[in-house]
C-alpha cells in the first residue's frame, strides 16, 4: 500500500471525532470521502495531511510513519487544498501558484519553477489572470488557484477538501477531469471530500462513507451507493440508476411514521 491509515481515533475533549479508521490507498487511484455534516470528513483529511498531529504511528506513506517526514519532504510528497483559505497579503495569482514551488527553491525563482507554474496555470485556464490579485477573484477562481498551487508542489498525493464547492458545473467537471487524469497518467493518489454524490460516484475508484466518525461502508461506488446505505447514513430514500456518465441518485424524504 502507498498510503495507510491504521486504527486512527481522534478525540476532542470527551467527544470522539474519529473511531478506528482503516484505509489502504494505492497510487493512481481517486478516493472520495463522503458522509453527512459532522461525520468527521475534514478531521480525517487534515490528519492525513499532518495538519492535525496524530500522536502514535497511525498514518504511513511509503512504509514510513508520516511523523518521520521533514516539513520539506512532506511538502514534496503531499499537497493539501482546504475548503476555505484566508488571504492576508496582496498576492497575485502567479505569486500564489509559485508558493507551491517553495519546497524546491534554494533562493530565487528559477526558469523551471516558472515553467511548472505556467503549465499548470494554462491547464487550469488561469494564465490570463496571472497578474490579478487574489482578493479580486471570485470564490471559484480562488479555489482553482489553490488547486494550482498544490499541483505546483508536484505531489505524489493530493488531498482536496470539497474542491468543487465554490465552482459552477463546468469548472467542477474541469477540475475533476484534471484530477482523474493526474491519477491515471501520473499515478498521483487523489483523496477528496465530496458532497455531490453523483460526481463522487462518477470520478472515484473507491468511496469511503463516514457516519459519526466511523467508516460505515467502503468500496467501489456501486458497492457503497446503495439505497440501504443512503437511507441509514443520510436519512433519505434514494433511487439509484445507471446513467450514460455514471450512477444517477434521486433522493426523497422517507415517509413520516
């Protein structure tokens, strides 16, 4: 396994947030973490990104305890994009993307750094706004810049917390097509939190369904997205069918008793 989560439990005060989480992840796959609000999804992703410190050896990358990685090593291995980021300094789009090259820089920005950043910005259709300031952008545009910054790290693992939440449907598809290509062509392991269940089913190799801090179900999308699982975890009835681009899910409230 390339990345493993072993018996991960996290408690805040007396409240247990995550309970005995087990995940075995391979390079080249897209894994989605889904579940209702408060299920522990972001806490799990932050733990995998080493933002939340895990005391014992619970998270491993390439058979190494994540705690043994230096900050620079981890930045070259793992890219993390949060759902919300505050910008306290007036940086341009290009400057923000170049921050992703920091683990590789000795002193100055090199021609290679600019080449990497430029290629990613072209791919995400950000090149025309290279000199615009981040606080001038829409929420969706800022989200794409943050994804570009993470990609500039050239990571082997990409962790994304609701990467499409601020995007319109076209840009949602563009971002998800990009991460799918990264997984297939460059063998990047992509782990993302998703609320849009149809998109999660369409773009994921595996899905982890969380309920109250535990993995309720995991497996291929068709194994996890069942009517019984959706009703048990989300409290809704779901009609599931096969569309031309993947599973189609139609949710209705259960009859009141």
